[in-house]
């Protein structure tokens, strides 16, 4: 049986159907469109609306989902799963908010500032409190109350005794201690830094969507997508806590006291080299980096990925009686090359016809 011939127009339409500019681990901004019984519908500018399950949306148990993510308002989300068969992305608001909340609480601990917490429950040896959406524990010996009966719902001023985000360990005391030194350091840093600055910083925390880098008392966020031109699954594959690295400042939000950083901007964009090294019709050997329902991403040059359609992938596997997986090498032909849009389409046709 002869293989079905796909026209250039059909092939281009297939590529346009899938917006693979969005990746797992990316931080994206989106506008809340609506709700259903299982979560929140969000517009992130993809081909279809994205979705936030309830467990990935609620940062505070006491609040309704409509209070946390308000309709028609824009928020920051983490892509936790790339598009499914319907092209829908799965998002998390809670992971982003919690990461920022932990970071802010760590700042307050270092500054010896007090925080406000709401008692959500009484347990043996103390009470459970919620501080900025993070659950913590106040031992009975650190409570300035005579009885814990009827204390649920009470607001307490607290001092952070210890915290470990990785272990979920958050211990507080019902005391008031203030400190201004760290805030002054942060103000000095924000007064000096500018977008485009290249600055050394220490990796102080790694999350599934990026790493926090301390630059002069300010913890800037280095998103997963800004760590390397190459596809990486987790920041921990590249970075280590305590490591000192040079980063570029790519964004400053003075109002929210947030800094965005890039590591990959400090090395040459591989797509510039790709313009000189490859052209349509070239036969290239690449390494499979990801496999999706619509095809496989193949790294044809260090840091440059191209798309091999699922039809070609399936045909190859059937003919060779082998299932391809991430890390496998494969010989392909450059079918279409658009460096301006950072898109390369691959084919096996030219190789098969030889």
C-alpha cells in the first residue's frame, strides 16, 4: 500500500494546529475565563483554553475558588502538563503562589519580622495555622493563650522559628520581633539593578518550574525555560543549591518586588548558528528529546529542536519493528526550515526514496 502524500499546505496546517511554543515547566500569564465543577478555565493564548484543577487552584482552604482566581483577571500559572489530545494544557496556580509565599516567608524569617496567621485547627501539642496560604505549626509552649478551646479562626501575630520548604516543615511562635536590616538591603538592591545587568547570585532554592537566585538580598526567579537553550526536564538537572552563577536580569517588577532572570541569554542563541549550518533538504542525525501525540521533537543541533510528525514516527517504528524513545538517534531530512519562527519540520521521505 502506498503511503498517503501530504501536501505542503496540509503539513503547514498540521504544524499550526499545535502551538509547541508552550512547554511543561513554563510560567505563563493567563486570564480566568470561567469555572466548572472540577476547576478553572484559563486563556493563556494557546490554541485552546487551558485548565486548572481545583487542587492546583486553591491556595487557601477557607476561600472559594472564585475568590482566589477571579474571573477576567490575569494571574501567573505553571504549565504542569503539556497539551492533551484536545490540545489543552494543564496548569497550576497553587504551586506558583506557594513557591512565592515560601520565598516571602523565608525573607520575613531572615528579617525577624512578624507574620499574621489564622488558626485552622487544634492538634496534640499545639495548633495548626495558615500563613499566606502555607500551613504551619505553633507548639503549645509558644502560644500566648491560656486555652486552645475555641481558638480556631483566631488571628495570631507570629514569629517564624524554622522552615524547610522541601520537607514542608514550618514552625512558628506567638511572639513579636521586628527587623529592618534585610528590607533596607533589598531596597538598596532594587535602587541599583536594571534590566540587562549581568550579576552573580547564589542558587538558594530549586522548584519544578525554576530556581530562586539570591542577588544582593533579593531572590530573583530563574524560570525553567530561561535556564538553557537545550530541553531540560527539571532545574536540578543543571543547577545545585549553593552554586554561584552569573545571570542576566530580564525583568523587574518594583511593585511586587520581583526580579526575573535568564541564564541562557549569556550564551549564543543556537538558532543563529543553525542558519549557517543547516538548510532545507539536508540529511541530519538527531536525538529524540520528547515524544508527543502529534510527533517527536528531535535535537538536530545542540539546543535546536525540530518536529518529526507522528505519521513518520509510526511508519519508522512499524518498518523497523522498534519503539523509539527519548535519547534515541534517528536519521531525518530537513523538510522546512523557518529560523525566524524557530521552527524546523522533519521528514523521512527523502531517506526512504534513496
